[in-house]
């Protein structure tokens, strides 16, 4: 591998099944020690992309390269076992007739002493050194997942592919195992491609997220950027609930019940959507029942009626019916806040946390 060259390169990869492009012109690269997450709903092409990288499926077009060596292209195909790629799936697929150590050693080559040392090293790193002779069925789900990780890492793969590997674990254990797995993967220096449909998991683990929809990557970037500058309304909504206000752009401004919003780049008469997350819907407690009080950041408070409120532990979720058009707006308030249904409150929106999109089209967001 030449200096600066990605450990994994995927360029224009396409897969056609039943006359439909289930993966369509997908391109990305991953450097050693970095994690890229393929994120998207079920059926968007994430796992099929992973299968082509692994060599389980062959691409109908495009190129897959590992350390600069082409392993899949129209005129070249390297068998899966020759690609130096590790695999982890939701089903740990441990061999029940082998011990923990036997599972980790499976597929290793070299002398016996070398294999034994590698197994001991990995079991120590995953915290299972005392379980080497234990059969897998006597382990917990989290312990089995760690055995699967050690087995996948044992041959020192250049690329690690992970398809929903933590979805079978309970939430509290999942966080612990994810963090430990991420630390080990980065230490090993493999390029990691993680497939998930959970935005929180992608944000927690990935250095870069590739958001997929209908077989294509619709947006790619660092978690912070892809969350705060979504490409379109669907991209914003995939990461959390969103509130939407509609209006008509005139003179690069759109009038709403919350005041005017800047909407440059949208022609006069164009219908636009102003999108913001529930945590950016505020409540003007000082003006409750006293009428609106405009501010530079929040604009003009708008009147709404409480529909319901739910306490979620660290925060409360409140649903409102907006007076101006009857739409439902959701807000997140830290701590305990449970106003009764029917209570009138004045709501504000943080303009600097809003994005504007043309109605019915997926175009680049403009942060306001």
C-alpha cells in the first residue's frame, strides 16, 4: 500500500437483482484505523454493498480494491478467502463443538506456537483469557460477541466488515461492547465498514457516515456535519424526529408564524419547508399568556396548545398543536415538564438550527 492510499477503495460499485439496481454507483474509501458506517433503512443496499466487498457477491460494475490491489472489477475477481477481509455479523456463528480458543484459532495459519500466542493475545484483549477452554454456549451474549470479534481479528485482516453486529445485545451491554470493540479495531489498524440502521450507533462509532437510500449514497461526511447539515428533509428525519413549517419564499424571505426566515436560492413563489429538531423548539416562559416578544435568534413566538406531555427520564417530550395551521409540533425539555393538555404556551424556534429545503425535492440544505 502506497503512502496516503486508502486501505479500502470502492468506486462506482453497482449490483442489479431482478432488473433493479439494489446498489447503484456507490463510491467511498476507508483508511487504516478508520470506521465508515453505511447507514440507512432496511432494503437500501447496505448489506449488499458489504457482500460485494467481501466477495460473497460479485459487482455488476465498479471496482473494489484492498491496499491498492483490485479484488473485484469487470475483468478481475479475487476469491473471498484471498482478500484479507474479516467479517462480523449479528449471528456470531461460533462453532459449538470448539472451545473459545478453538473458535479464535479457526482459520489461523503458521506454527502451533504462533497460533497459540495470537489466540492468547486476543482473548486477553477482549477480556476472556480465563475462558479459553469454555464452550461458547456457556457464555453470555456479550461474551460470545467478543469471541466473534477475536476470531475475526485473528488473521490480522486489512479490512473488517461488520453487519449489525450489536443488534442482538441489550441496550446497556451494547454500549459497553461497542466501545470496547471500537478501541480494539482501531488498535489493529484495520479499515472498518459498519452496516447499521440505527443512527445513534453510527454517530457513536463512525469517523464517517455514508447515508444510503434506494441503493445510492445520498450524503457522506463526519457525524457532526451530516447531522447538522442534512442534504434534504429525509436525511434530517432519519436521525431524529423533525418539525416542519411550510411557507412561500419571496425576495429570499419566507414569512411564518415565527417571523421571517432567510431563504436565499429559492425563487419567488417557491414553496419551502423549514425543518428543525424537537430540541430546537423553545418555550417562551416569560411571555406565556402575555403575547409575543420578538428576539433576534428566536424571532416571533407563536401560540400553541399542549396536546400531551411525556416524561422520559432525563427530559420531557411535549406535543403541541400550532394555532396558525393546526400542525403538530414536538419539543424536548430537560428534566420534568408536564403541562396539562389544553394549556396555551408561546413557542420559539432557533433560527440558527433550522434548515430550508424546497418542497418535494432533495436538495442541499442551507443552515440558517
